C-alpha cells in the first residue's frame, strides 16, 4: 500500500473509532497512533504474553483487538477475537490488516444470544484453545448470563484464563472475585490491580 493511501486509511479509521456506538476510542494502538481511554500499562505488566507462544488464544469481548494483537506479536499460533459489535469488529479487522497480521480472526458473536456457545464452538474447529482472555467483560451490565458465559470459557480453555475485573470500588473487590472463583472451583492467582489501581487482575490455571 502506498504511504499516502495508508495515511488516509488511518485518518478515516481513527475517526471511525471515535464514533463507534459502544465503547468508542477504548483501546490504544501506539504503532498506528490510535489513542484510547484505557490506561493499559498496568494491565500488561500482569498479562504475560509469553504464555501464548505457539498456542491458540481466544479474546472474549476483544473490542478493537489490542490483546489479540499482542498475543500474536508474542507468537500465538492462532488468535480468535470475539465481540458483539459489528462496527468495532470491522475496525479491528482494519487495524489487523494495517499491521500486516494474518493469524487473527475476528468474529461478531453476541454472548446474550441463546446459541452463542454453538457459534463459538464452530470457530474452534475441534481444537480447544489453550489460553483465554476475559478482560473487563464479566461484569458488563448488559450481559444476561455472565456465569453461563464464564462456565463456557472455563470448559473451553485448556490451560490459562487471564481475567480482569471491573472498577466499581464498592463491588469489584478482591473478595467479590475470590467468591466467584470459589463458586467455580477455580484456583486463581491475584496479580494486582490494573487501570490506575482499580481493576483486579487474575491468572487462572485450569
Ligand atoms: C469494557 S470492554 C473490554 C474490552 C477488552 N476486553 C479490554 O479489556 O480491553 C467490553 C467489551 O465487551 C464487549 N461485549 C459486551 N457485551 C457483549 C456481548 N453480549 N457479547 C459480546 N461482546 C460483548 C463490548 O463490545 C466491549 O468491546
């Protein structure tokens, strides 16, 4: 692609991302000069992407695919990004292409659909992913069956789930998530708080 054409595509993409219907301008892609409101520095101190090398990774509620891109750059064999927002996924695809990445597939699936599990299973093509990212999605208030989704992720991850909570200080406490993981019989390592010390971050080994 010519430099001039790339610059023009980038300008249009930045504009589009600022106008997304849900979670506009959420994630950063410094390589492309795309600025988002999430402070991701702390989170990526905890999310050790070296676990992704040669693995299949699923990014649940991927948004523009920031974590998907980082997993790919760390050598993931295949990455599947899933989000309900078609306009967000369209922008994620454009970002992927501008970065010249071919090993991420993004898909529109709504976790609130009755058959979301069948749709996601189809994407796996009989290979259960080793790693899942479930970052700042569990307590999204519009989710109808957050525990059903979490159960699906647990049952469809072979090795590790990276889990980030939300940032409501009165709800998203260490104890809240410890109780949640106990309910699912999970061993979770608490790694610290991301997003200006508000979001608890865990590594769950299966
Ligand atoms: C708070 S953002 C977190 C994005 C990303 N995981 C991160 O932490 O940078 C929540 C994401 O989940 C997606 N999401 C929310 N409800 C969803 C649903 N019912 N089905 C699929 N994706 C959903 C949103 O579109 C949004 O991109």
